[in-house]
C-alpha cells in the first residue's frame, strides 16, 4: 500500500533558513505570521514564540525550519490556492520583524498550486 504524499502549503529557501538560525541563536524559539498589510504590506514577520499572540481566526499553514507559520483567516481565503515560499532579501522593511535590524527582510514568493497539488493538500 502506497503512503499518501501531501502537498505542503509553505516552504523556505536555504538563505532564509540561515537567517532563521541566526535569529534563533539570539532570540530562542521563533514563529512567523504573514502580515495582513499594516506596516510593511503583506510580509512574513518573525517573532520570538510568545511575543505575538495568534487569534482564534488565525490559520496555521505549517512550519518552516522548525517555526510555526500563521496567517489571518481572511487573508488565507485569498491565498488558499497558493503555495508560499519564504525567502530573504537585502533592505529594511517597516515592520517589527526580528530580521529588520540586520538590514534584511523576509519576503513571500507565491505560485498557484497545480491541480494535483491542490487535490493532495495537507489538511489544516
């Protein structure tokens, strides 16, 4: 019997993993929340676990490099058919995310799921 392979909703680049490791060494365990557009547009924001309180309407998309990743339910409605990849780039964002003092910012790259991926999505 073949084990079912689920499609993941979120991934992370190797460059972003290196920054997550650096931030984890300094701040301890981390989590991400996809910003809904307040300060820095729609950007992934990184916080120490316990510093950002998720709400009852936040959706956990999965984990990236050992960090839980959340998004507001209304934003998830818009992005639900999209695979997200978290990357890092030079430049200061205008958010409260931990990487900002490093002169870096996390960013979200997206693409639509294929029909096969959408049929095999890991349940939330």
